[in-house]
C-alpha cells in the first residue's frame, strides 16, 4: 500500500482567549482533514524533546523516525544538501537569514526574521554582494555565502577552523528582542572552548561588517524608498557539520519522495535518500501552489511507496503572530490540498495510508516553536476507526493511537 504524510508546519497551537478558549485547528473549517480523522485513528507524536533545540530539523527528523539527538546537526547542513552545496568534513554550515531591525545601531531590536519576506531576486543580490565583500577562501578564517530562497541563505565556514559549539539564536523566536543580547556566544561546556570562542567572535564580526554593506546596497535603498522592510543585517544560526544517517529505504524498505518549498525539508529528503520533487509556484507562504503540490503528490505515487508533503504556510503565519492568517492557511491546506489528494486517490483507484500532522506546534501567542506533542490522524482502507469525531489537539489526546515516540509513527504509516 502507498503512503502519504502531509505536514502542516506549525499548525497546532494552544487555546486562545479570543477564540473562546479554542485553538486555530478547532475553529478552522477543514472537512477533508476531519473526514480522515473520523474514518481513521488519532493520537499524538512527540517530535521535540523537553530540552534541546525546538527546531524544524529536529521535528521533521523525528516524524521520519530518526533519533534527532544522534542525527541532527542543525538545519543549515540539511539546507546545504538541498542547495547542492558540498559540505566537507570539518566544514561548519549555518543558516544565514536576512533580518530587519528596528531602532538605531547599538540599540537594535529584531523587527522580523525575514527582511519583510524579501524576494528571492533581492535576497540573492544581497548575498552575492556579501560574498564578494566578505567571502572567499583566503586567510585563516575563510567564509562563503551561498544564496538560497527569499530571506533563507547559507553561510559556510570551510577549512576546518570552525567549531559548531556556538549558541546561536533563531531570530523568529525572538522578534522584538535586543540584538546585542542575542548574538552568537560560545557554548558553556564546549569540548573545544578556544575553537568555539573563535567561531562566535568571527560570526559576530561578520554581523557587524554586514551592516554598512547592506545599508548602502541598491536593493535596500529601493526597499526604503518603497516603504518596505529592509535587510538590515545577516543573522547566523543553527551551526552544524555534515550528518551521518541511513536512508529510508535502508531503514524501512520504501522508495520515497519529498515535496516542499523549504530547503531544510528538501535537504533532509536528500540525506534520507528521498527523491526531491519541486513544484512551480511553491513559496513556503500562504500564497504557495497548494493545488500543484497535490497533483505532484498523486503523480509521485506511481513510482514511490511514500510521499512526504510539507506545507510551510501555517508556521510562517504563526511566527508573524497572525491568527487570522494561520486559520486561513489551515483551511487552504484542507480545501486546496488534502481534499484534492483524497479525491484524486479515489479517481485514480489508489489505496493509500494518509497521515496528517504538524511537525511541531507554533503558538501564535509567542511566535515560537513549542514542545507539546503534535496531533496525528492516520487513515487507510480497512482501519478500525476510533471514537474521535474531528482533528484537533484535544481530540488527538483522546485517540486510540496514544502518545507515539521514536519510530512508532513512521512504522505505522509504512506498515513496518
């Protein structure tokens, strides 16, 4: 039997007073996902530990059954795999955001983590200028900037001089925070404290050096004149080295594909041996091509056992603390993607297991990733339904699947 995992990134939440104590999943109109819940079984999956990073790399590794503690090297190395950037042994890779600040130098605060969701064309121009001005392989502490998508780019510290034991703050978790208090620091208890300090100092230096370069760049001049948020600075975070992990085919005997607009998820797919399927118009925001992703998923089932379909939109809405947009994103996921997939399976005569879940919660009240277990709905032909009537956090806590940990979820989905 074929299997589909649909990830609504960050769509689970906490009760919200303005919604009468309900969550966005409880109030969103999502008949297709609720039908999966009624016909199938519900439960919860723990994707984020009580300690350690609460990031999407850890969460999505957990969904696929990997041990994040043993496997995770941060999101940047996964994004590098998606971008085709070769990370050699000894290199350290970091996500390099273009971020917007409020205030004056010396008292900057993070306005947003995305430079106002800057376009890919604008972001690429800025990163290429930074690489020309600050990059290169010469010197004792070389760096390389690699352009990605929108505000999401890559910084590589090549040559074996860097140490990833550096505390780096995810900017989306600290919107409004004072920049000076959030810049990279060597980890307490680092195994190589000298290397960790050297790396943190170099990252802080690059942050400082980027300020005048970006301020005077024609892209930012035009954005200021147009009343748009500018890319004030780079923001480096999630340092790591190349991960070592078995493929899903080695672990579970399935040929798999991944569909996403986000380099992190596509890169995880590359490392897990999945075929990466790119969809025109997939943006990682609420305006993504839901219908195109649904069609690509159905087409991929012709020669794949498992399709991992990831939609970022609800997470980005949560990071922006935009409750109406988050609800809209959940409804778009339902009626523009899940409904098309379930209808398409029937029309094509395909029997498949369908699982719907977020990778982690992202409460709109904080705009930060949470640590609560995520609600899971699983359906396949012939499954014995439990007594749950719809899909949300409260119903999932009552579901017959209980609280799943480790590889329990993925083994249920792929029948292993």
